[in-house]
């Protein structure tokens, strides 16, 4: 059993060996300095504009074959659409293929742990921590990518929602000063060193892909799925399309978001107080109990 697992792991490793160990065909060496300069420039251009390739052969095969990729997602239990959206929002240096391969390895570990457990039960061995711990660790590894992505996405959305009032209050001030709305958003994004400012600054690059700035803003708002950002983005697009002032609307939206944040903070404090109330009662009740029962016990001991 152990030998079979080792052989299977060695086969998978050899099949997906890093591309850095692959043989690279080297052409004839450049005879002149001009040829060497041309080669360096071409390599720099290829590295700049070429999409980052995965280092593992198995990952590259999945990236090229759409049907195999879809089947791998189904077999490993990865929600492809949701995972791609989360990765697009977080912009982490990992891809969907990495998550699929990680969960695939975890599934292999789970299968081997279950097989070992069945063999132990069949042979009448005692079931201890040395038998059940590998299965538990394998299951934790299987759910680790999902928990990591969801927690990171939740924190990022909370940051965006918290930064919306601050960012658009600055935009409102610039608009009231006479600056056009689009220019005000761009200037604020350049100086707003936070997640929302970085996302707004990327609109200049996404503008070329969507055709205009309004569509890029709408796509960014829908991608993050934050109600406050989506509402303000829709209002801004409508104001730009009609050519009307948006200063009053921004003021109303900023005030409403600040009020909602205050309500959420007060509700969170109330829930925290309710959770801490039993501990407060215990911590305060025990000293009072000793203060009350101490003299009583002393009096009883003196009478005895």
C-alpha cells in the first residue's frame, strides 16, 4: 500500500515536473553584437506581453484544454465561475488551475487515508490518532483553498465598503470645486492609497477593453458586488449620460453610507456586549461571592 502510494506520487511528480528542468533547444550563437541585442530585445518583448505560464506541465495541459479543465473542476468540487470571480477581485498570484491541482492532491491524500483506515479496520488493528489524523489533515487541506478565498474576498469587500464614503466625499469636494466628474475620480484614485483607489485607477486600462470609461466603471462595480459602490456607480453613469450635476447625489449617498456604517458598528458592539455578558457576570460574581461567603465561613468556624 505504501509502495503503491509512493509510486503514484512519483509518477504524478515526473509528469508535472517544473518547466525549468525541461530541455530548451538552443540555436546557433549570435556571431555579432547586433544579433545578440536583437535576441535580448525579443526576449524582453516576449516576457512583457506574453501571459505568465504555469511552471508545471500538468497545469499547462489543463489551461490549454477547456473540456479537461471543466471536468477537473467538477471532479474536485470547485465552483469555477465563483472562484474565477473571486480571483479576479483579489488579484492574487494564483490561478484556477493551481486550486484545482491542490484539491486534486488533497483528494488523493483523502483516498489513501480512507484506504489505510479500511485496511486497519479489516485487519483488526486499533484505531488511534496515527490512523485518523492523516484523514483529518487531508480533509483540512481539501477545504483550505475555499476557506482562504472566501475569507480574503470577505475582507476585501469589507474594505471596499468602508472606503466608499471617504473616497466619494473627496470626489464630491472636487466636483463642487468645478472639476469634471471623470477627472475628479481619476485624480482622487491617484492619491487614494487604498484598495478602492487602486481599483478606480485601473479603470484607465479597462477603459480600452470596454470601449468607454462608464462601462468600465459599471463592470468594476458589478464585479465587486458591493451595494454602496454599485449604487453610486449607477448614479454617476446616469449623471454623465444626462450631463447633470452629481454633487448633491454624492452628498446624499455619502451621508447614507456613513449612517449605515454607524448602525453596523453599534449593532456589532451590542452583539459583542451580549456575548461578553456571561463572562462579566462570572468574573464579577466570583469575587463578590468570596467577599460574602468569607465572613460567613469564618463565623461558622469560630462557633465550631
